[in-house]
C-alpha cells in the first residue's frame, strides 16, 4: 500500500439510522489516528424521499453500492483535491471494491481495512489484490 495522507469518507445509511454522523465521526477519528486527513465526507441516505422510500426494498447496485450521481460527485472531488484514498463506512464485496477503485482511480478501503493497518502514511510492500491470483498448491502439468 502506498502512503495515504488525504482521504474522503463515504457512507450509505438508511433513513432510520439516526446516528450516522456519529459513525462518520468515529471513522474520521480512526483515520486521523492512523495519520490520514479527512478532507471531505459524502453520505448517501436511502429512504429519505418519497422515491427513496419506495426503493428501500429494491436491491442496491451490485457494482457501486451508491447511486451514480453520488459516485460522480465523489470522483470529481477526488480528482480536484488530489485525494489518496476513499474510505467507506460500509462493508464492500471484492466486486464492489474493484469497480469503485477503478471508477474513482484510487484505492478504496473500508473500516475493517483500517483495523488491519498501523499507519496510513507508512509505505509497505505491494498488497495482493482482492480476488486475484492462483492457488499455491497447484499441481504441475504432466506431459
């Protein structure tokens, strides 16, 4: 992982979740404790508007977790402010992480990832990519 100094926080929260700001504050504090600086926060609320309430039971996009408009806002902010990484408050599948990272052009982390590092600003060796690579116990081909 390369050094991460500037971060954007992103979270998808239900309209019923009243403490989402406290969850983002706690995530912000964890990023700061690891040496990063949160420059922006983005919140996608689901079920706030009449249209959102109708869509509460519909599945979220498998690819991005958040809506296309919010994704575009985040991508614009990341490129204009030279953001190093995006940290999601929500858990992401390997598929979502891959697509979001590709679309945003920078690493995408989750709160769980922050538990596994001692510092965001220290450079470490290359990390294996999620869902990539071969099994180590593969048998050689016989001719």
